[in-house]
């Protein structure tokens, strides 16, 4: 079940930050293997 919370946290982070992305590097930083949710 904690796996679902991690997905929720990740998607919340992406949808919050994506509108502020100014470059492809900003978007790439939001990919799951680059995102830092700590």
C-alpha cells in the first residue's frame, strides 16, 4: 500500500512543478529516475 502513496506523491510533485518547467532539462528532472521527493 505504501507503494501507492509514493506514486501519489510523485504525481503530485510532477503536476505541481511541470507548469514551471522552462526547458527540456527542467522536464527531464521530473522523470521518475531523476525526481527527488525526500
